[in-house]
């Protein structure tokens, strides 16, 4: 096979994976065969045993994953280019485009290296699955975290097949998809080389591996019944241009819009109003929040609803006498340290106010990666008007409790990618998930659609309703099966109301968390260490 043919196969895999990825919901089953052309190309490269085989494997796999990642998250450029010239924005965009692709490529390169020291192909495939899931887990846990392209997220487009995420979480989907591609590739090889029953036996195994989990999922989907425990919730979409939000429109005008939209659909018995991320755009001192104009306006609004509780996005500040947190900055005017937060605030018909500080911060934009290691750069960033600390954050997930005892998991924007993080809130008492976000930064691209669809997986993993308030869209309601029951349109001013059911039962995934990727990461590390170990003793024996 010529080099051009291997690259064409790599590009075919990239195309199939892109076509199967949200927001393309109709083609989700292509995920189960999308990597087969890449496997064919890599198998041909490895079989030749030519010089620089490892380099060819890396470049071929890298082509697939770079093209696939870039095609799916091209919208990252939109947000970056809003404040930078196109050339700078393109260079910066290459980081998210390339980093995830690099980790995926590295998993396949490690698989190739493992194949050179182990003859058992089944163990080699186990290594590939472990390397892949380990890389996905790394990309969700380190300071450069951006788990947007975790393979299991692809089933958000056809969530009826992902109902068993309540047991495994999204990484179970990654394993199912990857192993399915491996079995499909083995079926392809068998069809080319064997005869009779042996020719079709691997294909039968592949079909069984597809049908059984899909059948279990469909049985769960159609058999799932929600416990009838309703509360009335209103979500608001004010549709305020994010680039005008911090200056073009006054906070008073924005609050007036939010209150008007809320009143337009609210009922006497409405228990929750959900306003989007940074709905209250002024920096507020948390310790003095009750004296702010915005807080008093929110309380005045709630006075009309006896059982009403408001969750809203707000940018908040906390002040300290010393550097109490890693992210704290020093204000020479007040001779105090402070943290600024992207927060969710809960207000009710009492003096009780609760805050949650966004914890999963966007690398580079909201938080400098590896701040401890880069703390020595603080004077440099301070001189440039910035900080190595970025936004402040809290270490643990939060739960808001209303005066009626309802527990809600506040989730801010990007955090909705982490099933285990939200699961911790559910374990701690959340009966409902409230996502507040501002997806307008990306423009009318597939980014907003992917972000909305991914929320379906959080509903399935936790068996909780998801209520979603987005500044410019998409807002809506997702039930415990992951069905989108109601949603708004993009770039429209709207408010939606619905009775949603609370749930206090815990799924296996909520109880166990990300135990599957943790185990596979450990296996992957051990198998990766086996490569130099085996290589060393092979060379020693040859001497």
C-alpha cells in the first residue's frame, strides 16, 4: 500500500468520525466503524516493517485525529478571534485542535510500540483500550483539561443507545465504541483471508458486541419510569450579546429584561427561576451582597412568588487579609487580597444567600495551567496587567438547598462536560441539575449544539432532570432518560417553564464515579512500562 493510500484511509476515518459526531445525530452508528480505515492503514504500515515505522504510524494516526478534532471544534476559533487578530487567533486555536489529537495519536503509537514486544494480539488490543481511555482521563483531569472529544460523548446524538451510562459513565461508551472498531477491523481481516464459517465468525462476534449493549440500553430507555415528584421551574434566555454584556447594556436594563421574561411565564407555585451565566454582570462583594442594588432587585422580584428561589450567574469577589488561596490577587489600593469568581448565586425569600464558584475553568482563558509551577511568573503577568492566578475556584462540587429542602446541583458552562463532578453533587443531595451558561461566544456554530446535547448524558448518568439556562441559547429541559422535552431557539429572547420531577435515588455511576478510567489508566501505565522493560531484556539477550 502506497503512502498516499494510507493517508486517504486516515482521512476517511476522520470524515466518518466527524459525520457521526454531534450535532449530526442521524449518523451516530458510524462511530462503531469509523476507525476501521485507520486500523487498515496502520496494519499495512506495521506489516511492512520498514524503516521509521513508528514515525509513519504516528503521522498517519495523527492525521486522522487532527482533522477530526479540528472539524468538530472549529468554533473555538470564533471565541478567540473576537479579541485577537485572525493570525494570532489561528495560532492559539491550534492548541485545543492539536492537544487532544496528540493524546489520541500517542495512544495509538504506544499500541504500535507494545505490539513490537508482545505477540499476543488480544493483549495488544487491551493495551490500546487502556492507553486510549487513560489519555481521555488525563485530558479530563490535568490543568490543560478539555474533554470535549471524549469518544463516549459521541452517543449524545443518539442517547437511546447510551442508557447504561447510569452504570459506567461516558467512558463506558468510549470502550464500547473503540472495541467495536477493533472487532469490525478483525472481521474485515477475516473476511479477506478465511473461508467458510471462519470467514464470518468475527463478524458475528462484532454484531453480538453491538447488539447486546444496544438492546440493554433500549430496554432501559423504554422501561424507565420517573417517580412523580414535580416542581415548577422557569428558565430564562435573555439573549443579550455577550460582547455588549459588560458595557453596552447597563446591569439595571439586563435585570429588567430577566425579571420581565420570568414574570411572563411564571406561575404562583413556581419554585425555581434559573437565569444564565453572568446574568448579573456587575462584580459584587459576596460579604456585602445584601446591600447591592442587584440583590435587592432580585429579592423584590421573588416577593411575588412565595415559594420561589432564584439561581443566577454573577461575577463575585471575596476579600482576604492574606493570600489565603492560590488564585488570590493583591489590591494595593485597599491593601487586601481578593479572588474574583465566575459564580452561581441562590437567592430566596429570606436573608439566606448561597454561592457556588465555577471550579472547572477553561485553561488559559480562565485559569493559567499549572499555576503552582508557573507562580514565579506572577510579577511578569502583573506587569502586563494580568495574573498567573486567573479566576478563583472552589475545590469541591456544590449543592444549593432551597427553603423547601430541594437540592440543586449548580453547573456553570464548561463544567457540564464532567459527569463525575456533577455526580458528586448528586451524591451530596442534588435532586436536580441546573446548568447556566453563555454559549454566545462561539456564534451560530455547532459548538452551542454540542454543548446542549452533551447535557443529555449528564441526565442519564445521574437520572436527574437537567434544566438549562443559556444567555443566547440553547436553553431547555432534559428528562431523566436524556430526552429533550423542551428547548429554545438560538439567538431569541425567551422564557420556558415546565414541571420537572425530582429524584433522590443514586445510580451506580454516581456512587462509584470514574472507577473505570482510573483502573484502565493504571493498567495502561503498567503496560506502557512493560515496553522499555521488554526492549531492554531483548537487547541484553541479543548481546
